[in-house]
C-alpha cells in the first residue's frame, strides 16, 4: 500500500487527485490544505509520496519542499501550472530535491480525469519506488537534527581509457524523471573549450524547455539554446529539444542541422531519445557518436544506444546508485549496450576525458 499525502489549497484539486488514487489499486490517501498543514501530518501519516502544489497561501510549495527535504526526507512530486512562471518554480523544486512533477490540468478539471489519471498514477508509483540519496541536503539535515556540521561525500570517478576511434564527435544525451538536476551536473562540468556539440532530449512539456535552456545557459560555460527552429550544429554548443515535440539531426547543404519536428506517434515520450539517436546515426558513422543515457523511467533511448555501441559507437549509462530512476540507463545496461557505467558526478568529467580538447 502506497501512502500518498495530497497537498493543495484547492479543495477541487484535493478531491480530483484523491479520487484518482482511491480509484487505483494500492493507495492510501491523506490530504492537506497548505504547507503548514502538510508538515503537521508528516509524522502522523508517514507518507511514501507527497504531491505538492506550488502556489499556496501560508506556506507555498517551495518553502514546504525545503522543510520536507531537511526534516522528513521522502519522494515529492510537484503539481505545477503549465506556465513560464510555473516552469521556473518547478525547475527550482527539482533542483531542491523533488522527484518529478505533474502538470496541473487547465479549465474544467473533471474533463481531464481520464486523460491524466494513468500518467499521474504512474508517476506517483514510480516516485514511491525511488530512494532519496543520502547525500542530498545531508549537511542541512544534520544541522537540523543535531546542530553539527558534516561535509558532503565527494565522488572521484575512476579513470578509464579513451577509445581510440574518437575524434570529432556528436554527443547525444537522453534523460527523463530526475533529469533536470542531473543535466545541471553533467553539462556544467564541461569547460568553455569543450569542442563537441551536445544534443539533449529531456522529457518535458513545451512550456518548460525554454526556461530549462535559459537556466542551463546561466550555469554552463558553453552556450545553451532551445531548438525551436532549424539550427546548424556547431562545436561547443548545447542544444535542448523543445518539449512535446521531437529533436532530430539532419543534413542541409552538407551541414549537420538540429531540427524540431512534430512528435512521433511511434514513441511515447517526447522529445524522444530513440528518435534523436537514430537520426544522428543516419547522418554520422557510429565512431563519431557518443551516447549518454541518464535517469528516467521506461526505456526510451536504450534500444538505439545499444545499436550504436554494437556498430562501434561509445555509450555511457548513469550508474544505478545515483539515478533517481534506473529505468532508461538500466535497460541500456541489460541490453549490453553500455560501453561504460558511470555515477552522475563522473559523467561530465568522463566526457572531458574522452574529448580531444582537454
């Protein structure tokens, strides 16, 4: 039985979400009207997952999330409006430790029930199965509990040999649940003289990817852009696929071009990692490609990256101990498609080691 605490100042949304979980098998539901009410129920109800509205009176979702992650660490799924402001706050929440987010339905809530219920249930079940990393907010938790100071653990990546066939290359990165903060870590580790183009397929709504690209651009030494129109692929630049669409690589007038295209019905999640990877393989030889598959539920990207490795390309799967959800990278490993399995703190450094611009 999964215990879910639904936190929302709207009685209608509490009823909407509560009914979804009560109708599904294996859920016990409690509700709270704001962040203060939620904090008061954590010790008593002991939820396995919290769904948390962003905009609430008395204590908003970000303030409540901050307290939960320090005082009662447990998986949190944010409930966010599909607006630019909602995107900024949701990305901040993911950085603070939220596992995932649910898009708040617009208009008449009941009209969206059949459409949204399966995805909401899947996301919350998935969140219930995740583990909160012990290093996340560790120093803050120790200060809260005892007033003592403790340094965060540091990870040192093992040095692996560089494949001999890597010269000029194109890097393809795929991620889903838990991806935004993981991408922060990997892409911000790339230096300004990193010479390979990087194309990213992060499963995300269209209203979020622009904010996500701007946020990454402020964190990274490389330029980061959202692909909303055809763009030439240039070394040392990071391209973020537009949400609710797919990103592909093609050739125009002999030049590699990043191109947004309507989402394919053949793929469940968008931007599709599989579709991006296969389009790159159509344009370049396998030894000219590096594929990275990171945290996310499902298996998007695993089949295509396994084919890449079999054809002579290089692939990296995020290690299970750091992935919020080891679905996508785990499937790549199970297929024998990972050239390397690397914990999150070492992936950016490993890319630098692989490249000739170090």
